């Protein structure tokens, strides 16, 4: 067994991390194990296991790219509630996928594959790849106007948006609720502001410069 192997675990679910680290130490004697956040000066690992809220960041972001670049092979712990689409993770450089429902035995099988540099998708994770592609609901001009302000980088509240558009707060809430209802029914996760923003940007229904330009639009 190669005593120079190294494994980094980045997940905010402490009980799961404890289970992974305990089994990994027993299975791979001499393993160099690291837990917690990484930074530019952190030693690079052979394999990194990413899960929990770590996977909620946009796969195209600099933050996520830094995580992927921290290890030779990345394992994503995914499930059907994951915010980030599994195909986006693959495009970002994730090589190995395991569903959290499969337990530590399947994760160890994935770690074995990752140490050899091989791509691997567990049986349950394969089912996530096969999910139907969500459809794209129509967004009315008024809904777009409301949601662009609500999702802008200013983090304006419902009341702020209502005041700027000269409509009631209840009307703003109705627009947002209708949007979330339509997108949820179409198979998208839009339970909070972050998910709604990522979904609309990902589908091209909003552009990032629109969200940045929102204050100037109002000022005019």
C-alpha cells in the first residue's frame, strides 16, 4: 500500500466526515488525511472528497476552480437534492461521483478508483445523470423586471423592490411565488434566492451584467 497517498475531505456534515475519515485511516495505513477548508498554500492532495454546501457554489466560479485544482482527482458526494447540476460538476473537472445514499463501502470503492486516476460513477449517482432535463418556463416582462431587481447584487428586499417599481410588496411576493412555482414544476431547484439566481443565469433568462446594472437602471 502506498504510504504517500493523501486525501482531503471538504464537507460541512460533521458526522459524515467523521465516518469517512475513520474508515479511510483504517483502510489506507499511512494515509495523509486533511479535513476542512483549503487555501493557496495548502498542500495538494491526491484525492479530494467534496460534499454538502461546498457543492452549492457555481462550478464555473473561481472558488470552485480552486477546490478542483487542489487535488489530482475530485470525488463529488451527490444526491437528488444537490443544488448544482451533476453535468456542470463534470464539466468543471470532477471525475468521480458517489451518492451519499450508498454508504461508505461504495465511497471506498470510489476512492480506490480515484487513487488510480480513473473516472467513476457509482450506480445511484448514474441515476442522477439520467434524470430528465428540466424544461424552461416562460418569464413575463414584468416578472423579469421584478426578479432582476430582487436578485441584483444590492440584495434588495421585497419592500425595496416594491418601492422602486411603485407596486405593493404583496404584488412582488406574488410575482416571485409564481416564478418559483413554475420553475419548481419544470424540475428546477429554486427554493431560495441563490438557487433562483443560479437557475435564471444558467438558463440565460438573466445576464450577470443585468444584475450588476440594476442600480444604474433605477437611478435613471
